[in-house]
């Protein structure tokens, strides 16, 4: 019996040594995180609040869409820090026209302030830009205000701007005035007064211009391409084949155009390219680089890609 145990000792020692060494020698690198499809809704329940934004000498009514613990009006904010986004509506457009897209951004974790200001027949583009920036300043204040719904919930290091048509142009003006903004994404951005083209030329942050090839209101060549051409890298122009100006809204109206793609498909593509872009450029998901600047972006069906990374 003793002799058998002695013969077994070397084998036992070798097995122990192998066990101690093996984890280092055999450990494989962690698999890269694979993001869910950004065209599909994100993981957060979508909540909203109607309130008055007061900041930087501006005051206006707004709806804020945000990731909640539950869905619906005035629900608590989901745990954690969430980036801020200010979104500008188009000329003479109610913010309800953008509800599906704004809800989508909130489902991916963005706290989105949507001003109801500058909705009349003679809006101030410069004033609208200041309203958008005031929305982000307001979020910063709310983050440090005891008792605020958004106290301790805002990632003030990750701010972005977006908007449609006039609101897209105003977002570019706002970005040129606000060093706290890290990224800007626009939908059929229209030239403004002062000039959104000129503002684009001053931006050093990433800027995305999304347009529709059939847009007859703020066509790509007359608006977004000029902004893209003026913008230093990094920047990209994403043109939805058959897309139209009002295809970025949930419904049409007086003066709307039409395209050769359905509104549902245009909005699906819009959410895919803008959500991916915002998540990546705000540093929330680095695994999305290929979908923003690489082969996946260049070969996305239904979207023509032009970029300077």
C-alpha cells in the first residue's frame, strides 16, 4: 500500500503543477462584446416628463424622453448615468411628429430634451440653437439638484445634439457654441440663418449628416452635402436611397414630399445609422466602430455612405 502511494506521488505532483500553470497558459482572451441591433428598441423601458426648462436665460416647455425603471409618464429614471441629447424639431413641426425616434433613443439610454419652442411661422434659428444648448445646461443643473428626477442620473461628460430640418441646422449652430457637446447627428439638416454650413466648418467633434435622396424640401446637394463638405474630419454623410424629407417624421402634413421608400423603412434605417453613431461617438459602445466608419457602414443596404473618419 505504502509502495503504491509512493509511486503515485510524482504523478500527483505533476497534476498539481499542471493545474497551477494551465490557467495562465490556456486562458483565451474574452470574446468582444457584440452589440444588439441598434435599429431595434434598446433594453430600457421608455419614460417621459412634460416640464419647463429654465437655464441660461432661456425658458420653454419641453418633453423629456428618458430610460426609466418602468415605462410611462413621470416614472423614476433607470439606475446609472445616462448621456444627454437635445433634439430640435423641424419648421412648423410639433415634437409629437418625432415620438417614435425619440422613444427609440431613450430605450438605448439617452435622456433626450425636446424643446417645444420656436414653433411659429417666424422662428429664430439662433434662438433655437440657444434653446437646445439650454436644454443640456438644464440637465447639468438637474443632475446636481437634490430632489430632481434626474439627480445623479446624467452623464454630463457625454452630451450630443440632433434635430430634423431647421432643428438639424440649429443643432449644428448649437454645437459650434457649446464645448460640452461631444457629437452631433442631423436628419435632413436645412441651411439656417446664421449659416449651419459655416458652423459646420468650425466643428472639431464628430458630425453626422443623414439625408434622403428624394428630399425636395432640404435636398442633400443643396444642404447636407454643403455642410459635410465644409466640416473637417471626422464627419460622415449617410443618404437613404429613396428617402424623403417628411420620411423622418412619424406622419406627413401640408407641404410634405414623398419618396420611393416607405416611411417605416426610412425610419428603420435612420434609427440604425443614428443610434449606432451616437452610441459609438459618445463612447458608450466601442464595438460599433465598423458600423460607423468601416465596411459594415459602407455596405449597409439602402444607405449611401460618404465619410472622412
